[in-house]
C-alpha cells in the first residue's frame, strides 16, 4: 500500500498553513504582563533558553495556579521546543506534544478569549508534525527505522488534532511499513470512526484482523465497507473469505442466495454464491452458478478457476466413493453372491467413468483460467497443478508433461 499518494494531497496545503501559523505564533508572543516571571519567560523564549523559560512559567503558576497567560506561554514555549529540537526520541517527543496540548487547553479553560489564537498555534503545530511524518516516511525507504519515527510524528499530529482521520491513516501505514501489523490496527480503527472512507483502509484493516485471527471483526468491518461500496469486487471477495474464516457459511450462502435471486445477471453475486456452494461441497449447485458467472463475463478468470476446481473436487468425491466400494467388495467378497459382486463392480466402474468425465469437464475452464491469468501476469501454478491432475486422470500424458514445469513438478 502506497501511503505517499495520501501524503501528496496534504503537501499541497502545507504552505499557506505554515505561513499563517508563523505569523500567528509571533503575534501571540507580543504584549506585556505584570508578572515578572512571565516577562522573564518571554525573554528566555526569545533567547531559546527553554529550561529557564519553563522554570519562570512554573514559578508564575506556583503563585497563581489559575493564570491563563502562564499556561498559554507554557504552550508556546513547548511549541518552540518541538520546532527546534528535532532530535527528541519518539516517546519523549510525544510526551512533549501532550504537555503542549495540555497547557493550551488549560489556558482556554481559564480564559476562553484565548481560544482563537491558541487554535491557530495548534494548527501550526499539527502541520509541522504531519510534515515531519512525511519527511521521515520518505527516508524509510533508505532506513526502515524512520518508519517508526514517522509513526510517532503522525501520532503527535493526532494528539494535536484528535479528529484528523488522515493522521491516523498515515500513522498506520508507517507502522505497517515498519512491520508492526498489530500496532497498526488501533489507528486504522480510529481513522474509520473519524470518517475515513477509503476503500483501501477498510480492506487493510480487515486483512489485519484476519492475520490476527479475528474473523468476526474482519467480517464486521467488511460488512460496513460493503454498505459504503456495494458491488465492489475487492470488498465482496474479502467478505466472502471472512464468512468462510468465521465459519459462517450458512449465513453467507443465504445472503448471496437472496442477492442472486434479486439480481441474477450480477456476475459477482453468481461467483460468490457458487464459490460458497463449492466450499460447502454442494458441487452441482456450485457448477450452475459458476457457469453463469463465466457466461456473464467471459474474462472472469477466478470464476473459470473455481468452476474447474468444482469439477475436480466432485471428481475426488466420486473417487472416494469408488474406493470405499472397492474396499468393501474386497473385504466381503467371500460373503457375497455373484449377482451382488457384479452389481458392486458395475457401480465401481460407473463411478470410475464418472470420475473421468468430471476431470475432463474440468479441463476447459481451467485452461481458460490459465490463459486469462497469465495475460494478467498472475501466478498460475495452482491452475497448472489442477490441470496436471486432470490431464493424468484423462490419459492426456503429453499435455500433462507440458504443464509439469508450470505446476512446479518438473524435477529437472
């Protein structure tokens, strides 16, 4: 997943925010106070003596814990620290961001008239943290440790503006690039709760739930995605897999059965319903719906593949029945009459012929699936393995030899 596309949109708006932010911060630094510690802290801030500036502010607050000017100035001092001390470790930086936000919030609580100026300063702080995240993410391609720095910067942006869905998304992307899959889940959850509506965000979160063995949560988020993006093939495909992983085949089949009845010419519904029927071992019904999907779209590679797989699975099922009958005949031959033996042998022969016919029927859709997927540059080894099996079972040894390499069965 390329997070830089998301970053680009933000980059276009950074310039004006930075300009207005600096003007507002500088304007906020003017003015006089009757408190000598406040005046001393302002001078210390101009001299970049942050330790002394904070010490003076704390003395002012000891004298008057309800001093909004002191809290506003404390916020500005920390804002300047963040702007000028880029070497802060991620956790220390996040603690510093929290301290800045807390100071500004307390100032507003004590004097609401300060809100407009503080909000503008926080906007500046947000843009800077976000830009730092972008810069660190871009360096991550050279050194992956920068992805963790990027995640911290974006987390800092979320502390400053908790309703910014974009910062949560980019924090998650940074964590994913750092290999922190589980840690990427909470920011993605928050992003969606804040209004993030990208299809990819839903899909990534659902996939992370699946990896973390949380199929119920994957199902929940994909059902939400389906409401927002009805008939989207990627969402439908993941939703189908989530139903299977959650062990809810019956619910899924009922859902898609109703969908097929309402829209019989919807290839996606036909494919998904047929695939679920395949998973449930209801092969004849699966064949009907998967065939329909291929008729609706002759380029539908997955539908051709699953149609071929259905024939093969049914052939294997028939073979198991033939083997079971043969085993029974061998075990009880001495106890059976000639007519009983003949009947069982005929049944076995019929099953063997049915098996052969099913393998033969699997070949055309599998060959079509291979053709389509090779054209798309996709991995066709599973298809070639299925074809190899079908060719062998139908005595087409030359064709079987031709797909050996593709199937990964060539010993040379």
